[in-house]
């Protein structure tokens, strides 16, 4: 068992001192299911990348923008959304922490 909010604090400190402005930890890896905590400082981007088979993004802290091509979905603390089934990117609009839940194969 993990205290997610304590982990957010730890990873935010790491992200603030990292040159790339982010820190992450794999929380769960059970067969094709993965859950990761990703912490980004304001303005940090995860560049465009391919989508897993299925995934959701839950915002624990801050605000993020999930982008796909010309479309942008802003998510705030407490909100979640499915990750689009196409190339996408993520930008922190504030210091942010998200939990990415992904199924990597069917």
C-alpha cells in the first residue's frame, strides 16, 4: 500500500530539481495492467507519443493539457479522462501529479 499524496510530495521535490522537470514511479505492474505516478513542474511537457491499448489519466494535483493533433483537453485536480487511442502529449499547466492507468496488451 502506498500513500499517493506523500509520493506526490516526494516526486514534486525531485521534479523541481531535475533538469527535465519531471519525476515518475511505477506504482503497479500486474500482467498487462500498469499504474504510474507522473509528476511534472509547470510548463513541462511529455512529447507526443503512441497510446497504449487502453488508458486513463487521473489528476491528483494541478492542471494538465492532454493534446492530440489540434485537440486539447484540460484536466484539473480530481478529474480523469480516457487517453485517446492515437498519438498524444501532456503538458503541465501548473505543478501537477497524475496517475496513468494503462493496459499494455489484450
